[in-house]
C-alpha cells in the first residue's frame, strides 16, 4: 500500500489559498482537502508530518503516517493560479 501511495500526487493552487503569492500558507488541512477532491483519498491532517506550513511554490514530499510502523510520502505540487 505504501508503494502505491507514493505514486500519488496532489496539486494545490496558490489562488485557492491566497489572493497574493506573499500570503501563501499551506497547511495539512489544505493538502487533505486537495487529496479528497482530486484523488478521492481521505487523509487525516494529523497523520501528515509537516513541520512548517508551505510558503512557496514548488514540489514537496510530505511524510504521512499510515500506521504506527508505516510512513510513506505524498507528493504535493504548489502551483500559481
């Protein structure tokens, strides 16, 4: 399951979060909402291990704890507009 999970990616648009690129702050709740909307995957925002909010455009690998001994990564692409 963890291997298939790592193949998944979600895209978060800066315009959906903030009107100005300088106000961009993406937290686990926005990532969970994007995963549900785009790939029909329900993620508990508390299971994502995001040390600091994402504040820049780019691609990020977010660790997600699926089970006590199983952690995988979800690719998150933050794009403009």
